[in-house]
C-alpha cells in the first residue's frame, strides 16, 4: 500500500523538514491507473498552507483546546488535550526531534470495503532520518474498540509500507518519571530565550576545553547565572546542546553538544 497524491496534497512551503519529508515520500509513487490500484493505496491530503488539517473547535463536543507556540517548528501547534500539549513539550526539548507538526494531514484508505479516514495527532522528523506518526491517548482503554484498533493497525501497515514508524503514546510515558517531566516543563519554558552566535561560540568553546563539562561550568561563559541558564535551555530546544534531564537540573548537570546534527 503506497501513497496516492491528492490535488491539494502539499503545502507551498516545503523548506521545513516535515514538509520535505512528506514530499519525498509522496512523489516517489505514481498516480493510480485504475480503481483497483486506488483502492489498494492510501491518499494523503494536507491543507495548501501546511496548517493542521482538522479544526479543533467543532461546536459539537467539549474538549481541552489551545495552541502551543513552538520555537523548534517555527509555528503554533494546536492541541486537543493536555496529553497532546505535554507531548509537544517533549518534542520541543528532545534533541533527537528535528521538526514536528500537529495534525498535518489526513489519510484516506479502504478497509474491508469501506472508505476510512485517519488524522494523526502529530508527525515528527527525527535526527535518525525516521518519520513518525504519533497517536496520543490517555491509557490503553482508549484503544479497546475493535473497529478502532483495526483502523490503527491499517495505519501502522501503511506507515510500514512507506518506511515510516507509527507510535501509540499514553499519558504515563509523558509524565513519568516525575523528575524528567518537571525538567521537560522547565526547559521548554525558556524556549523563546534569545541567544547570539557569540553565546553559542562561548558554549562550544567551554565544552571543547573540558571533558565532562557541567551546567555550572558552561553558563558562566554566557552571562549572569540566570541569563546563562535560560540561554542554555533555549539552546537545547535549538539542538545545540543536550542536558541530562534524568536528575534535577543544577550546576552538576552534565552538558554535551548535539554533534553531527542540524541545529
């Protein structure tokens, strides 16, 4: 099962990693020549401007909604639950994530003779080159419905066919361990802090001088303690440095460069 192009498939701006990844996947498959080939394929549909495919306020249900301002993605990311918001925070801080989008497209496919649609909660591009479709749920009971599980398995099969990964994420994995979750919230809170090329040079130089450098060693090179700490956290979002978030952030926190990767 491959992807079939749709007339409004791709946004005009393809210079971001997610848009480029979608484009490179879709254009390699030819247009179907018959109904049989169409029925055996999935159609991927996006909005022309690359905005989320689904409007989150429907007027028919009461849901938690909001917008997360992403520095990494360079755009606001709408969410429909606090779990989605928490996941976006993880994406923002995780240096293995290059780019991510909330609900960037709709999949249309035929399953057991019926046309089905699916909108992923998030799609992200990883430093490994992998593309992940992510479905975010509160707990395993959310996917017990046999029909829904069958649809998710079909989506997983589609992803496998085109070399993508499909992940189902539950709330527990976003909030535990508690110290890691607190550190994620702490780092992303400083994501919009401005830092200069001079700041980056100071950090790179400090890390180059000393093996096993810590946060306390590095921040003194980029301003006052409070200012340097905020800049270093923003640099983690910018994929310049990586902080160890497994323990409470402090002077002894190990710091390393995100080497060999785009920043």
